[in-house]
């Protein structure tokens, strides 16, 4: 299990994690997940468990919060994957908070000075000692440049890199163990962990967020009702990100009076229009749309902050979403089932007819509704439930897109309860349909397909020549992999052992019968014939008992 010295260095962290697991009664979670050694875990961890917490999803959330920044981020990523966890766990993990006590000011000042190469006073005219926000990875302070520009400075906390590296090693060890548990066998845990590793490494390196903000700003027009802060390259590094300060209230802080006079509906329409444009026109969208990342600005614009996570929507994904809604309205459940199988990755053989019936039972209530009356939250949650039930893993990009639309619908509903998100989605879908069947798009697709076909035909003789050369030299290898062959192997082994034995028994019976035939049978013949019959019966009885 210990594959490297880096893993051995993680032993102190493993000890800390073990005590936290014990404190939160991990043995109960292990038993729930059918861990093969849950009895030993129970004996080891049962002393200091917290019996007052009986709700397993809540236990998991508190456990992750207690384990620290890496595991909080891991839980937050899990909360975006309803195709992997049941709904109660998703709802609980969405409550994960990474608001922690702020780091000392001298540590923050030290990091800013080290990374930007100047004393803090040489960089900023003023720098607020009290942070605007303090999360598990970064801490945000307001400041003013010497040119009088109001900015916010996001600083990565000290010593975080080492802790995250150790935690990633521990998570890899954990995945190596639990991927064999019955509950997890059908999920690509290593693939999910790789996705998480890329995500948290991106969050640790603020240059990724700087790039995301710059890219999103490039797609804005001067008349856009959405405001995205500009970044200051000269005041930014891997551990420091300096951005324009956006005035306004976070949606998590606004009151009913702030939304009176139709302001809530105006804000909701602007937000919905902006995000839908990001998805279906720009192909790049803000993927963390919770109320704390959305501002209601004094000039009526919508401010977006925190671009640590962005999503990308390809033309193919747009087409798939369009087809989903189209088939749903037409009650074409077989085509919906085929679309799910096309998009998802199967963890086991799926009965298409059974999947179709399941989709029909789940989505039939939407039949007859107009596009404005369909709730995205209900539709996507139904698909996540169905995919879990049939063990179909959906691509992370599709899940992220779906969760973003669900989050948008929730925020819009809180601002203007009567506003239907799909009413704003319909014009975008119409544009997607028109562009999909536009002559230029069709010509481009045909041109791309022909080019790919030409490249394949051009390279075919070379590949065929290489195959024939390897075959002539005796170096041609054909690799075949059969899945679920354990039963077949056991059956063949059974046949391989039993068939020769059966032939021996049959031969012995026939030989014994021949010895006992005739008018003049000697004593020896009688003895051998009877012995043969008895031996045959004993062998046959033994073979039946071993079956």
C-alpha cells in the first residue's frame, strides 16, 4: 500500500484523520456502506463516537468539516455529483461551509510581500487589517492602490500546500481500499479523485482564477448587465490575486425591501439572461452560482465574483440539452433513454426497455406542459436518480452544466418566484436549433467528417503494412479482454475435471458388465466385475456430492 516515500511521510496525517474518524463514529458509516471489515472498525472506533448524531449525511458533513480544507473541498465537489450520491447526502453536503477563523495579519502581509517582491506599503496606499472573508484556502482583504483604485486582495493561506499534498496521498490510499467495497465497486472513484486533484490544485494556484476572470471579461460587451471584476496582473501571483472591488450587496445578505418595486424581477431576468448567454453562446460559464458569489450592485447591474470554478459547454452538449427538452415535450421516452445511454458511461449491462419504462414513470408528469412550465430542478434530479438506479455514470461536464442550471433556477426563484427560467431559456434554444441546422454549420460538419475520413483512408495502407509486417515477423499480438468471466472460468474448470471422470465411470461400468456376461464366469471375473460396479457407484456418488 505504501508506494512511495511521500506516502510514508503522510503517516502523521493518517493518525490525525484516524482520530477524527473515531470521534465521528466512522464504524457506523462503514457498516452502512457494507465495508468488509466493518466489525473490526466498530471495535476500533466505537469508544469515542458521537451517538447524538444519528443522521448519516449530517455525520459525513461534520466529519469533512473537521478534517480540514482538502476534505471540505472534496465534499463540495461531491455535492455537485448527484449521479454518485443519494439526494439526502447531496443536500447535506451543499451545506458545507469553509468559513474559518482568519489567519494572522502578519502571515498575510508576509505572503503578499514575498510573492510581489515589495513591501506592503510600497504596493498599496492602504490595506484593511480586518478581512472581508476568510475561507479554508484563501483570505480576502480590501485595499487601495497608490493610484486610488479600490481593490480586493485574495491571499492563499500559509502552509496549505503541504497539508493538501498529504491529504491527497491519504485520499489515494483511501480510494485504493474502499473501491473494493460493494457500494463503491460500480463507481470510478479514481477518476473522480483525479478530477478533484485537478480542481484543488487549480484553486491553490490563483493564476488559474486570474485566467478564468480574464476570459470571462473578454466575452462581455459594454452594454452587458453583468459586471465581472478586472484583475491586476502586476499585483497577482500563484498565492496572491488582486481584483477590482465591486460595490454592492451579496444575494445572501439582501432583504425583502431590497427586492421591492420590481427590482427583484429585473435582477433575476438580468442574471438568467447573462448565464444562459454564457452557456449557449459563449460556451464558458460561471459554475459556482450560489448567492454569496452574486452581487446586487447600486447601478442595477449583477456582479459576479469568485471564478475558481468555470464550466465549458460544447456545441454537442448544447445539442444534447436541446434534444432532451424536445423529447420530453413530445413524450418520446425511447429517444430519451437512447440519449442517456449515448451520453453516460455504463457500469453494467443496461436493459434499454427497462430504462425506457423507468424514464416514462419518472418523467410522465411533465407530459403536456409547455416549456415555460417545466422545472429544470425536477427534470435533472430525476435524471440523476435514474442514472444512479441503473448505474450509469454521467460525464462531469454534463453534471456541472445541469447543476449550474439548477442553481440558477433556485437563485432566480428566490428573487422572483413567478419568473420561469425556461421562458428565458427558450430563445437561446431556438437560436441553437437555427444554428444547428444552418447551412454553414451543416457544411462545416460535413467538411470535418470528410476530412477525418480522408485522413483515415490516407493512413490505412501504412497501418495495414505495419500489421502485415508484424504478422510476418511473428510479433503480432491480439489483446482481448473479457469481462465477468469468473462464472465461465469456474464452469469450464468444473467441466474439465468432471468429463474425464464421467468417461472413466462409464467405461468401468461397461467393462464390469462385459465381465459378468456369459454362461461360464470364473471367480476372478465375478470379483472384478462386482468390484468395478462398486467402484463406479462410489465415484459417481463422490462426483455428485462435489457438484
